[in-house]
């Protein structure tokens, strides 16, 4: 049933689809589920190469039992915060985490990045992150160290001398430059290889082509990042007012 929890039979179908080399979207169509549901299910249960339906089903049941007991009858759901549907926010955070994992980022680093990104302040302390994600401070420290090495998070101390971890408007720009620098190192080592292997060998030719290609891509990424940097500091336009006029509004003057 779309929107409900995955059944064990559906998980078996996901496992079969993965074994057959099907894309997440194709598996999702067969289940009449959103692609994000299948992606999240696979990534949180070992990834496409290690997913097992029986283990995934047991893990989900275990997570469900660990959650807080349901509220007694008559108790209303938590009120939205700042007009937000908190269940929708939590679901989005999980999807954001899954997408980051799909791109190659480790799970805990993806969770920290998603958590920081969806906060209005864009900054949290280690204790706040540990509380929100229900993990140890050591896990947070390890994740932040990795993210900092990728220029995706920066640290600063607040007035209470507590260390805060921040994703600000410039983080993605810095991350793109860090990625370009990393690729430039591959260009350099590839060109060193052409000298070692000899200028007229197939292997040297292959390395030279790799170096030329990545050199072009690196320059393009750096140039595009510089040109588009201002977008990260642009305020979103105010929503257009589409409210129809009330009966007390004066009609437009007759131009006849």
C-alpha cells in the first residue's frame, strides 16, 4: 500500500530487483512506491550490494520497537513548529541523508550534514547534534572531522567557548573548490605517469588523455563556481500575493 510501511514481500521484491540489476526507479514502479522510499530502504540496510530482505525487515521491526510508545487515545499530534509539519520535515531529513549517502558520503557524515543543513541557523554544537541524532559525541566528532576535510563544515567557538559546527552560505562554494583541487592532484599524478611509462606507449597515452580531460573539467568547475558564487548569497524572492480582492476592495475606475 503506497504510503504505508514496506511489507516483507515488498522487501523480497526489492532484493530480487537489485539482484537483477534494476534501477531504484524501476523497482519502485513495480511496487507502486516512490523511488525515494526504495532508495532510503536500500541505503539504510546495507546498500545495493549487501541488501537482504530478511535482515532489513528485522532491523525495521527492531527500530520500531525502540521508538517511544504511541500516545494514548485522545492525545493530539505535536503542533507544527513555525508552521512546519514536523513529520514531513523528519521524512525530508531522512531522504536528504539517503541522497547524500547515494553520492558516496558515509552514513554518519550524511546524517550530520543533513541535520545541519535543515536548521535555520545552519549551526549546532556537538551536544545538540548528538541529542538530535541520538548518537555518541565521538561519532559526531569523527563525522565533523571528515566533513571539515571536505570543506563542507567549519568550526567556530561561541560566547560560551563551546565549539559550533556550521554550514553557511559559502560552504558549497568551498566544497566545490576542494573537489577541484582534489581532481587537480589526479591530473598531476597522471602526467607524472606518462613520463614513467614512456611518451609513446598505450598506457602513457591513456594517462595523458585522462589528465587533459580532468584538467578541462577542473578549470570548468572552478570557473563556474566563481561565476555562480553570488547565487549562494541571494535572498529568495518574496512569494507573490495571489489572494483575490475582498468585497470591500474598491473596483477599478471605469475607463469608458
